[in-house]
């Protein structure tokens, strides 16, 4: 690593002119070499317009002559015109230049299709519009990963009549463009060979402009800064650096106190072909005597506070509890000063700012002889030690490197007047190598988006001898033992160095670091097995027995098998025409193995197999047909002769138009298809601030039986997983970490889980799963736009012993999106899943199997990360066991159905009260309303919608104020029987004793009998309706059709309004005119026959 060493001040210009040049400089300079060409990376975007299908005729003769116009970043390109073709094929590539690759994701590209009026026989004034497609930069693919995508043409306005689709391939690539640099400056003086001892690497300093010269102090412009590496010069102490306390050092000699030591420079030759290496003719070196350096104290820097004030902790904190049925298990609103909707939104404004003292230790040079140096950092409350030093190849042992950042919890009240001591020691001998000291009141404050603080070289003071009496004495206190490169600043958790820093509230283990993970890219692999030919089938089959030939597919741990194939006697082939679907994960390194087996006998016989690399399979983004291939089988064990075992016809493709489900369908956080080219633009941003937890229960015991909890949080939304750092030994951990996600669909769920860290205590090769503390789900669609929700949610865990509250988690959530814009409103009218799920749907049972495979793949991928997310964490966050049966879930779902039908039951009770005249005034008003609706039937539909609108306005008062957490009443968690809980946590197959299993089976049979009875009653009512006209009961059918004929005649004769009024008033008649026995119509219906008497 190089350092910038300031050079001596040059003499004034008039003195330079008076000095005669050396004789060597009067020689004519040699010819200058041509400077090397500068390389620049240029990104190009290619729009491959393939074809269009089913366009609308617009030329007045039943056809169109289409062409395509593409606009991107102010650049316009067009294709050729296809004469009178509603299904044109262009197959043309249009090239565009991407001005700024870093902002390409936010760019838009407009693709419009027009009918060329010049090709039409009519006299049209302008080209007719045939449709448009708008795409975004997030849908562009890198070259080699693109695919043919058919986009439906959209309207330009509401009154446009558009149809058809256009096929596009859009990709980008980077290429290197060479540019010629400006010619070299002619005013160059060559360095004499006698005075140029070694070639040095230089960095040219730009010359200030005239305005800068007038505004700044009158100083001569330094022409060059020489960059050197070793040996190090003696560096002066910067203003921030303070010497160690006086008791550590004896007074310096007078000569050291009067003048600073001169600067020494020992340059090294530059590496070959370095871009900053100038030709000797282009370097002008100026010598001058060293000047004095005056230190100026910078003005005190006032730290900038974050957007929000302190949210948690401290005295006077208040929590307002909502009065709900769940009581202590309900979310709570946390009172405090939080930014409102009108305040500026900045990074890390949802969490409490936590001050940290950052110390970045990079490397040292010129240390005293040592074996294994390390660094100690001491403050008033902290004492930490660095990792062992490392060395670059070829570097001397006096130049160790650490490249480590420390983040120490900082509190202004505790650190008032304190100092920071950084000392260097030799591990084997405990010898002090030197140290530096800082006054914390002078440490600068850095708050992003400030740039990183520049590294500085500091001279080590003290050292040289063993430690005696706890001080820093040395054999030679005046001896300079080397320099250290470091930076010290005060920042918050929003600092760029915080994620990789050693934190004082978390150990240095990798299992405690906060990380961001990405789920692997998952594909559905569709293998269509069509037919097989020339198979060698053993002839020792029983008579009149057809062979049972099946194809078995294997991909990693997944396995699927086709049904029995059908034989074709004419061609001696076996046909299946069946799809086998697997889940494949990128990188596509696995192989698909297809086995052709004869399962006629008990033990299957292998007839042949074929191995196909998944990476070689074609990717499909839509429903287009993929061509099939014939592949030769190999490796059969059926005894066939020769290396030929037959062949099989397959159609293979990787489906990019599906969304691979790895979560439960009702808890999905993402509905995007696999292919990025099919993604729609994001509609907003979801921000999550994980503040902390309160009142966690002890999860483990440490020395002396003391309870402890090492908690961390995991949040999952879409493909992005986040993990906070682990707070050691704390029941009230404070994380104060903030994360963001892009939202493509508001009808998704964010999951936040809290776990206790056990993996950091596991030995090498040992696996200790992390324990669950609780989790919270928040549906994004229930959040209002641009509003901050800061709430405390209970952490609930269902154990074998029952429901248990493990504590509370405090979260701040905000969904940032434009309110009620067309883009947001149209999302609610679009299909939930991608298009392929509706064109070629997958079965429910098949999706459940594929979901289990996807969950295992995601868990295996995240387990290879550092720090890893274990299988138990991924399964807990993805609800991998949500499909398992339990009595508690069955009851919960039953009561959910009852709650949904409660409104119908309430309406029936209200009508019964009306017809019984329990409230005469209401009954009279209903009579009047009924008369109005009957006399004016056009008002029925508007009145119904008006009633629904008024209901919605009425319930606005009761809308949820905070996001809903886990509902224990809905989950039937408090009233669950202990034996039912034990059954829910039982494994498959059961691990309980036989008598327990027998008792549960008997209980299940009793419940199933009730369900069976209810299903039979529903079936009987439907069969009675069918019996009205089926003549199973001839007398009942005669009566029914006779009544129907009479009703027909009455309705033909009497006006329908009169009939409606008569029927309504008859239904609402007073109880004094009502018979307490059931009506004749109901008695007639119950006497109709059903098919229950035919059951065995």
C-alpha cells in the first residue's frame, strides 16, 4: 500500500530563473514515446425484434404492413416494413448505447408497432398504431442469458383497439472501446541520470484555477507528489493525535523539542506498465530545503443526529396497549418521537441511532523485532484484542497487516474526557512495541453519506522493553519503533464499516455477524417422456401378460415415475406422453437421470438409462413448443446384446415462466416468475426497522446455572433474507438495524423471526440447531402508504406443554409507494401468479411436492453461507410443516368457516325478527321499502350497491390501527387439549406407544363419523331436489308439476308486481295469522326420496 508523502516547497519562480541549468539538461531531449491508449468500457443494449402474431388489420383491406419503432434513452431505431402480413417476421437486431450502466435498471424502453401508410392503397394521413410495449431495465438480461419472450401489445389510450403480441429478445453486453489520450505537454524537462538515483512512481497533482488561486492562500502550486512505500519516514503528529500521558515517557532532549526531524524518502521502482508511471522526460523534479510544519486545530465538528430521536429505553417510556380479546398477546403501539409522514425519509430513520467508536487498524511498518504482533484497544469501558497479524509475500516481518475494524459502544456521558489507547504487543514475549493515544473529545464524527475517513500514519511512541508495573516503560524511550496506519471516528450502525466490524455487543465469531442472503434462483424442469423404441424386453413373461414399462426420473434428491406405458404392436414402441417435473437450482450443476425399468416382476429390471446435464437443457419463458429429441439409452441390465439398448424420445425444458413456490401459498412473499425478463417494475419499497426485544425468556444456562439468551432476528421477504447480529447474554437485546426490500405485489407477507443462537457453541463437525423464540407475519397490503408503524409484537411459541409467550419484539415498518396511482390500482386486477400457471397449471398435490423440494434446496443453499442459516431456521421461516394435519388446525379452520357464514346467519335472524314483528316500527319500514323496490325494480341493484358502500363507510371507524400479529383465539392455541398438542408434534411415523396411537385413532374415527353424517345430509338435500322431476316418487312429481302449471297460468294472468307484493306481504304477515307448525312446502320437500336408502 502506498502513502502520499508531501514534498519540500519549491523555490520561488524568480529564483528558478536565476539558477543556471545543469549541463545535462541542455542536451536535446530524445523523441517522445507514444502514450498508451486508454480503455473505456461501453455497454450496448440489443433489442432483437423476432416476430409478431395476430396483429390487427388497419389498411382497410383486411391486412397491415407493420414495422417496429424502438425508443431508448433518446435513441430511436426502426425495423423494416413487412408488406401486408398480420404475422410478420423481422428477425432484426437494433443496437443502443447505454449512457450510464449504473442507472440502467431505472431506464425505460418503448416499443411501438405501426402500420406503414405507404404500403396501403388508401390515402391515410398518418401511420396507424398497432400496439405498444413498455419494458424496464430490470427486465434486461446479460448476453447469453436472454430468451424469446412474447409480450402482449397494449393500448395507447382507452379508445384504442389493439390485439396481438410481439416476440423480443433483449440483452446487453459490455465491450472495450479504446480512446486516444491528449498529446503530452511539450514543456517537460528530463531528469539527469546522475541526479536520478532510482525511478520513482509519481502522481500528478492538478493545477488550481485562477479563481481557486484568488480564493485560497498565496502558495506556490506543488507540481508533483512522489509516492513511495518503504522505509517509512518520520510522520508528524496530526491534530487528532494526542501523545500518551506524560507519565509514560521521560522528557525529550532539547534537540528533539526544538525542531522536527527532516523527512526522508526512499523511493522504490514502480511496477511495470503501471498507468501512473510517467516517462522520465515527462517528470520535473524540484528540490527545496524542508520547511517548518505548523499544526492548526480544526474547528469542533458537531455530530449530525439521525432523522428519528431515541425510540426505546430511558425513563418515562410509555406503552399504550390496545384493548383486544388477545390481551397480553396483542401487538402494542410504542410511544415516542418518530418521523411523521411529512418528514424527509432518510436511511436508518426507522431505528434508534446507536453511537459507536470505530477504530480501523490497517497495517504497521518499521516495527521493532517481533514474532507475532497484535493490537490492544483500551477505553474506559472496553479492552479488546485484534487477530494475529498477517504478512504480504515478500514483505519484511517489521511490516505486519491486520485490516480489521472495531466498533465499540459509545456514550458521550461515559466518554467525557476519556482517552483511547492503542498499543502493539508481541504475543510470545508480551513485549510492548509501542502505542498511540487519542482524546475522544477530538475524534471526528462521520455520518453517511459522508465518504470514508482517510487513513493516517501515526508514529508509535514508547515500547522497547518488557512490561513492568503496568506502565509503558522501555529500554529506550526516545526510540521510534515504527508507524501504524489507522483511522478513528465516531459513527452509527448506518456506517459502511459496521457490518464487518468487531462489535463490542457481539463476539468476534462469524455466527454472530449481521448478513444479507439471497435465495438461489429456482427453475421448474419439465421432462416430457413421449415414447421409447427398440427396448430389449425379456421374453419369459407369463402368458397373456403385457410388460409394465415405466420411466423413472432422478434429479439430486428428487425422484418421479411415469405411469405404465402403452404398447404399439405395429411399431414395437411404448408410449407415455407424460410430464415429469422437478425443481432445479442455479448454478445448474446437477444431472437429470432417466431410467427405463421393467416392473412386470417384483424386482424391477433396468432396460436402459440416459444422463442429461441440466445446464444443457433449453430454457423456455412462455408456452411455445420445444422440439423433442431422440436419445440413445445406455447401461441396461436386461441382457440385451451389443452396446445399443434402444432409444427414447424426450422433450426437455427449463420453465422460466413459473413462480417456484418455496412458501405456503397463503403466506407467499413473492410471486415473480423465474425469468427476470418477465418481471414487472416494482411498485414500492418495504422498509423494516428491527429495534429490539423485551423480556425474553432464558433459553440456556451458562456457568453457575445462570440463565442466558443469545438472540438474533431473521427477516424474509421475496428472495432476500436478512440476519441481524447476535446480542450475547441479554434478555432485552437492542439491534436497531434497518433493511429494505423492493415490493412487486402488495398482497404478500413479510416474516420476522427471533431465534436463540446455539451454533456458535458447536464444536467442529458438531451441529447444534438454533432454538425458536417466536415470529411475526405482516401482510404488506394491510399497511397504509408512507406511514410508519412502530409496534411491539408478542413472540408466541406453541410447545408440547402449550402456548408460551417468549417476550416481545419491537419493529418499525413502512411501505413507501405512491397512493392510488394507476400502477398500484392495476395490480389488484392482475392475476396473482404468472401467466404459465393458468395456461399450463400444476396440480395441487404436485405443487406441494415441488414446494418441499424447493424448501430443501433453499435450506441447502443458505447452509453453505457464512454465517450459515440452518435447516431449522429456513423451515421455520418458510412454514415447511404447514401442510401437516392436527386437530387444533382442523378446529381453527372450522371456526373460520363459521365466522365467514356468520353474516348470513345474522341476516336470517334479522329477517326472522322482522317477520315475527318483534319491532313493529322496523317491520313497517321494511314493508314500505319492499313496496318501493317492487314498484320501481330499477332501484334494486343501485340500492344494493349503495348499501354495501354504506357498510364500508360504517366499518371505517373500526379499521385496524396497527398490523395484526399472531392471533391466539383464531389459532385455537389457548383451548387446545394437551393430548392434541402431543399428537401435533408427533413424528411420521408415530413415535408414541401403541396405546396412545390407538386412542388417537379412535378419537379420529369419532370425528370422522360426524363429518360423514354432515356430508350425507348435504347429499340427501341435493338428491331430494333432483327427485322433484325424476319420477322416483310418481305422486310427488305429479303434484309438483301440477303446481308449476298453476303458477305459470297465474303469472301469465296477474301482473308480476301484484304477485311480488302478495308474496312479500304473505311472508311478512303478523304472527297472529301464522301457523306454528312447519309450512306445507317444507313438509313436501322433506318427504321426497333420497339415495341414502340404497347405501349398503
